[in-house]
């Protein structure tokens, strides 16, 4: 047998050209031995909280072969945890036991070579179905696979999933009408089928679907299972038409295994335990009723008559119903046969697993290209935010230009200049709050794609900076400066114009970087928004307009060095006020015949005098040191953002 380096699972000798879509994969068997999973939780009130360990799964053993392998149980029973453990996507802290693939330890990159369909949608809604598949193929298939072969693979999957008619339709967002719920779920499945994995995991594949659509999705999975795939999925409460498709059933309750074996034998097993399903009852509903201790559950007594199950009569004071059923299963022939088979399959295997290693099929720059390309498409496909931001920028620039129109070289003009500069820097800061959503909205997509080996964190991070952050912060600054500068009639030199534009860009970049540093890793936009607003309010106090910075008490003065608006205001003031004389126009009738020398005793006659009164150095270094400070803050905040993405919890 040949070994595929990308998949790590035996292939038949009929493999062609290394294309995943053209390989006939050998059926894979997943076995799990003595799985225990504990988590630490905190209980009690603030001040007297204590950490306790809680068992999520206890002594779970089983075998899952090609076919439909369902994990069923009530909410909180541990079925999603078991699924994540089998898929190597659970945090290994508190986890013990072994998961073997065909009798051997899971490959270190198992989560990259298997398929995992999460419960929530993790496809880009602004792209079409075909474009999402192309993105997956470009990053998960090696560059040695020709483009035509990738397209053939995509067309094959579209046909298999029944998505050919909607292949060029957008998936859909809250602003864009897209494909149906069933088609969206099949699109999520198709993203994982690009590599043609031998093992496919699905977390609650019927969630959010109506009964008919859910049935269609399971029929699709059944067809795939008949082709030799091992499909493992968790499910909550399937209807009978879905239940009868199951090949193997695993029942969990309170972290214990209550049954593991052929799905169609489960009813007989429960009957032998004293619980008999009514003739027209859905077996899945019946199992959950029994597990939950529902009073409508039906039991058979020794005489064969049917009676309502009285839970109190069946459970001792020290024994829960789940434990009773688990002990019943552990003494059954199903369990004994499973243990014997597990021993046979695990003979000679070396018990070692690695959960953390992630491998990539493509190099960094290839990933950077495709993630940037998708980000640009997403920006163009969802123009509401970008167009709204441009419109707001034009409107505010026009309003500021009208209010401060035609500033003069007197104290009034000086005041208007300072007021306009304060508004510009403040506007740049608060308009950058929209960047909070850059990482928060796509958090689920990023985590899933990173764990699945689509791209490196660095490729994702830099693509966001190039394709979203820079253009969305650069263009508004250019537009705002171009409108305001000439309406206000500021210093008529090209150098001063471009310095002002550059300063506003730097303020925007720094504020946006701060937003990313706060928002990275957050799940709730509102929390990050609140933190950003509070930070900017304190920064504005130290911007240099609301209070003279030279008059602040020494033990508070250090806060001014963390104020982004302060650096922007200082740079704008030096750029505009240096070399300006405010004595040429009389302030009032009493000073109409006074000269500059006389007025200098009463007021700030030149821009340099005003700057010195504010503690600002009116030199070239006094200007550019602010840009250096903003650049250092930007690099610092971006570094924090990247590190938070890297160390963000990516396992459940």
C-alpha cells in the first residue's frame, strides 16, 4: 500500500496524480480506550470561590468504523467533548486515555488531515459557494496539484453535494440574501471534503435545520458512508427517519457510556434492562426519556405487562439513573465484545499522541496571497460598511470645513485652528473603533481554519493589515485632509498639506492598532467597544486642548505620554503654527493701531510663542518626534494583537 504524505492514511495503488478527489481511501477505524476528561471549575461567591474538578467523561471505550457513527445524549452529557477528543481538537489538559487510528496513534497533524464540520457556519458569506471551495482547495491541497485538477475536484464535490445550481450564488450574510440553510450546511461539509478525508467529524449537523432539510443532510452523509468514509457526529434529538440511518450508536449521560453498538440493537438492549419502547415511539426520543427519568418512559415488568416507570422505585439513594444504566451496560455482552475487540486492535501500538502540531500544505506567501484575496473580495462583496465610512468622512469634513471656514491670522483664527485640529484627531480615534470587529466577527472562522491547517497565524494577521486595515484607514484620512485643508485655508504649502495628511494617517493607524490589541481574542464586540471608548475619553483629556499639559501635577503628568490624540494634536500644531504671525490683524478697536511689539506684551504674537506656552518645541524634531512616538505605539499594539491571536484559546 502507498502512503499519501498529505493525508497520512493508507491509499490504494489506484491513486492518480496525487489528487485527493481521485483516490480510493481505505476504510479507517477509530478506537478510543479509557477516555477520562476532567475540567476545573470555580464555585462559590466572590471572595470565597474555590476550584473543583468536574468529570466530563468517565472511562469511555469504543470502536467506530466506516459508516454513520452517532453520538447521542441529553444536553450536557459530554457528546461534543467526546467528538472533539476523537478529532484531536480538545485541550489535552485534564484528558487521559488513547485514541487510535487503525490501531496506531493519531498522527500529530490529525486535525489537519481529517474533516471537521462545526455546528456554526464557518464559510465567508460574501463569497459564492465555488469561491469558498476554491479558497479551501488553494490552501489545503499542495501546490503540486495543478489548478485544473483542483477545479475538477471542486466540480466533483459540487455535484456530489447537489450544489451545482447554486455554485455561483453567494452564501449570504445579514445584509445579503444567500442560499438556503440546507445548502449552507452542505457548503460547510464541502469545505472539509476538498481533501477527501477518510474520517469526517460533524458537531450537531442538523442544528437550525427543519426536519426535511435535516433528513436530506443525513441522507447525504449516508451516501458518503457507503463509499467507505468513517463519519462520526454528535446529534441531539433526531427523528425516526434519521435514526434508522445510523450504523452505530453511542449513548452518553452524565459523562458515562450507556450503550455502544449497532444502532438497531439499542432497543433490544434497553428492553433487556427493563425499558421497552412503545410501538409507535421514536427510539431516539425513548432513549432520552429513559435517560432523563421522564415519567412517560415505558418499562416492562417481569410478567411482561407494560407499566409507567416510577423512577424513585428504580434508583437507590446513592445511585443515579445514569450510573445504574452505565453499570448495566458495563456488564452486558456488547461491552465485553467491544473490550475484546479493542484489545485486539491495540496490540503492538505505541501509546503516544500529539494534539498541538499543525502542518501546512502551502508556503507562507501562498497563504498570504489567498487570505488577502479573500479579504479584498469580502470588502467588495459587503460594501455597506466601507461606503458608509466614506460617506460619513465626507460629511464630517464638509461640516468641519463650514464651521471653521477661512481661518484668519488673529487670536480668533488661532482658536479656530486649535479647535479644528482637536476635532480631526478625535474623529480619527473614534472612527477607528470600527476596527474592533475585524477579528471579533471572524473569530470562529479563524479558529476553525487555523486548527484545520488552512494558514499560519502570521499569514492571516498580515493579510488583514494589508487588505483591510490599511486601505480602510488610509483612504478616509486622504479624503478628510483634502476637503478640510483648503476649506479652512491652512498654510498654503504642499509640505504642510502632506504632513497633515500623514499625521492623520498615523493617528488612525495607532488608534486602530489599539482597537485590535483590545479586541483580539474577545468574543463580544460590546465589551471591546466599551473599553475603547473609556480609553479614548481619558486620552482626549490629555490631548492638550482641555487642559494645559504644563500645569498638570507631576504624579499625573506621565499619563500624557499614552495619549494618541496628544501626539496628533502636537504634530498638527507645529506643522501649522510654526512661522505664522497673529499680530497682522487687529484683535479689537483698542489695538487697531498697535504694532506687533506692543501686542506681544499682551498676547501670543507668533505661533512659536503659543507653542512654547503649551510646552511644545517649535522645531522639526518637535514635529517628527510625535510621528516616531505614534509609530512605536502602533508597532507595540500590533505586536500585542498578534501575540493575543497566537496564544488565544483555540481548543474547546
